[in-house]
DNA sequence: TATGGTACGAACAAATATGTAAGTAATGGC
DNA sequence: GCCATTACTTACATATTTGTTCGTACCATA
C-alpha cells in the first residue's frame, strides 16, 4: 500500500505471486485480521464500532486499514450515513459470500491439521 | 520463528489468530512462496535444486526457510540421502494432499475475483 | 593437491506489517 | 461555549518478513 521501490526484487517477486490465481487469492485474505473480519460479517451488517468491539485487541488503525483493503478488493461494501456522530456500516459483497464455503472447508482442514501437529 | 518478546501485543494478537482454525490454516500456507512450493510438489517428489530451478527468483535462503516451515507444519516430507554431493528430496504429506481440492477452489475464486476487480 | 556440485547456514540489510499514542471534524444537547 | 460521541487520521515506534552476500561440509575425480 505504501510507496515502494518499483525495481526491488521484493516488488518483482510480489508480481510473481500476484500472477498466480491461488497465491493472489490468499494474498487478498491474508494478513492478521482480514479473515476474522470477513467471518464476523457473515450474514450481518456491522458498524465500525461494532467490529471494533468484536475484536478487543485490534487497534482502530488496523481495523481501518484492513477494512479499507477489503473494500478496495471488493470483498466488503462500505456505506456512510450523513449523520453526526457519523455512522458507517460494513457488509460482505457477493464475491465475499462466494468465498464462505471454501473458507469453511479450510477451517475444517485447519482443525484437523492442528490436532495432528499437536499430537506429536 | 525467531526469538520474540513474549509479552508484546504483537505476540498476544498472534495467539488470537492461531486459536481460530481458519486463520491458523491460512497462516500455515501464507507467506510468499509456500503455496507455490506446495503446488509444484503436487504428485511429484523433487530435489532442493529442482525446486530452486522451478522458481528462478526465489533465493536459496527463502527456499530453505519455507521448506523448513512446511516440514515443521507437517505439510512436506523431507528425505535425506547419504550421498555426496548431498541429495534431499521433498514430497507432499497426506495432510497436504487433502488440501489440494480446497486450493483448487480458492484458485478458481481468485481468478474470478481478479477479473471482477480488474474490470472496474 | 585442487576442483566441482549440492544443500544448506550465518551475518547483515531492506521492506513491509503491525502496534502506540494522540488528534480531528461535525453537531446536538447541556 | 463546552462536552460527548463516532469513525477515522497522522506521526512515530516496534516486530517480522524477505532479500543479499558470502561461506561451508562432504568426497569423488582430475
């Protein structure tokens, strides 16, 4: 998101990653909070403050950043109401809803995987 | 992987993420190269050098780190042959193979998602 | 004795991701 | 005027991830 040296290997390699549909997809839902936010928004419309309360440890800055990224990627719809104090609501988009069943499978896999790793 | 201040918020929040099966799963396949490596190993057994050739831009250090992490998480099996020069082979584990169909769906979703975002 | 190939390891540097702390705009109610 | 509320924003600090460069062990072979 920030300015970045375009010619760095870091950037060139990022291009490589984004060219692949799979890594692109994971890049989009990666990061520390995005999946939790998406999960929280399943079937609901929530205000900024409600999301914040849902994750006691997230900072406002992080929540703002993640929501902005999710909106840019078309996973979350942001609606601003011209009121004071302001009211902003967030909800999943169609594309994000299509992701839900896949995430459910991933979650199941993660659970199984975790238990296997822990067993050792 | 490196040493880290245990009491930092960074660490506490990481715990939050790892407690959720879904975010845990994505954490495990996250990072820049892991998914590409896993994809490359589908149905094959490859040597370190072969993997390296598969990704011209990855550095040996990164490849080593990612393979080590994948092995620790039980997604990749590493076999060392007592030869000179050394020969080390990598292959997917059972758990990793169970992940394949899910990743295929994610990839399809990523492709669709990308085309929608690009259209704007 | 020197060399070459393989799969790393270590010290350092650059870039990004995340967290901390403080501040802002707008307005209705006191 | 003063304050409270909400959804941010900004400057700064910290932590992690990724990349760069150089080095190493092993032994068969020249």
